């Protein structure tokens, strides 16, 4: 019997530790699965090669006419995110005119950093670019890369600013980093199947922490308690508070109120 998927729906999943609560049972759905960092997922979606997955919020805002939210699934936090970090050689308010290297993996976090620098701290002429160089005064890292840098330390960058914490101190709202989305043409049967699997996975993710910690924790120097503490940082359902935070971010991107 053929093992080929029975549907053209492809799940594009972010391979970060903070997405693990979603992923139990997805392999049993008989769908094609690929793993990509958030920015690449957005690029594939724009090319029509990714139709369902946790999409960076900035990409979904840009592609919203082509993608629906998949129920209320998403990735948000209220306060520190612990893995969306600006490492710097000086205080964030002193980065005016300085070079800041940006991770190649992110869309939303780059836009968030721009807003925090310009609108919160009045740092309006920092030189932001993709990559890293010896001349950098700051480095933006996200996801697993940020967790590793935080665990090991980043040479010459003693100041660490958590963008989730920066946002909450500024706006007093949760920040939504990603929404689960699905292309408008995906059949309802596939939508229900994926949403059901995500709901079941989220319902039991805390029971899977020992397995997640054994598989992923050593890469970040985290034991079971550390993995549980980190994953508990995030909210995986987008409620009224998260929607207010999402709207505030959209308004700021469009040049609205601070």
C-alpha cells in the first residue's frame, strides 16, 4: 500500500522548543510535514508552497487575504519571552547610530525591535541589517538560537534585553509572535483534522515535559523543570487580551498611536 499523503495539505512547522506543545500526534495525520524557521515559512507561504502552520504575525498581517486563522491557536506571552533577545554592548537607549545584526530567522521580532527602538526609546538611526559582524553593537536572536546564546553567554554583549518584557512594560499587553493559519483553499476536513490534533496536543503537553526535556533540553542546558518553566511562559491560545496586543502591534506598524 502506498504511504503517500492522501491530501495536498502540507504542514510547515517551526522547529523551536517553544512550539513543542503543539506537535504531539501531528505525524499521525497523514499530511506532508516540513520544518522551517519563521521567516522562511513566510517566504514559502508567499510563494504558495506552505498552506498551514504557525506563521509569524508580521507575515500573516501581510498575507492575511490569503490565509485564515486556524481557530485560536498561536504563540504569545505576557512579559518576558526568554527567547526573543537583543544582546548589546551597551544600554538599549545608547544604540543610536550603532550597528545591530539581525537574525535571519525572524520577521515579527525584527519589526518589534524596530518599534521598541524608535517608538519606545527614541533610537531612530540605529543601523539594522541581516547578519553579524565584529562591528556590531547589538545582536537580535530568537528561538532556539537565543536560548543557546542565553545559556552560554554571548561574548562582548553583556546587556540582554527581552523584547517580550520590553513590549509589556511599554504597552501593558501580551505580545503575539505567531498565529496558526491555513490557506483559504484548504478543505474543511483537513482544517478540522489539524485543529483537533492541536487541541489534543495542547491538552496534554505538560505530561510530555519529561520526554521533551530528554530530547531537547540538553541542547540548552535545561532539565525538566527548566523546560516546564520556559514553555509555561507562552500562551498557546489567543484570547481577548492577546487580540488587544495583536491590534496594538498592527496599529504601531501602520504608524498609529504609541
